[in-house]
C-alpha cells in the first residue's frame, strides 16, 4: 500500500490541489456564489442611490421655492394642503385614500 502511494504521489497531490482550488473557486468569501451575491447587492444599492438622489433633488427644488424667490402659488398650495384653509365662499372636500 505504501509503495502504491509512493508511486502515485504526484497524482494524489494533483487531485487534492484540483479539489481544493475548485472548492475555493466556487464557495468561500471570494468564490463565485459570493461574487454573484455581491453583484446583486451592488445593483440594489445603485437603484436605492438613484431614488435617494431624486428625492434630494425634489426637496432641494421645494426648498428653493421657499427660500430664494418666494413662489406664492406654492405657498398657497402648501397652506391649503397642510392646514385645510380655503378662500371665501369656497367649499373644501376631504378625500381619504384607502390605506392597505
């Protein structure tokens, strides 16, 4: 048995190394499965970044309407929406959205 192992020493080491590197290539922290998960996480984070950037731009636009040049129409819309005020002889209807 020992003689057989000595004869095929190079073959056994080669097979072991192939299995070792093959296993680490597919699994592990730097493996193929981890790469796919990290790629998916990156795409989700990019989508989230785009939505957050659009929200920031929207808030910046609303802020500019209130700070640099006062937009009276925007202020009137805010007062109507937030405080439910209306003009004289005006009827206000409140429509509630179905919350699910």
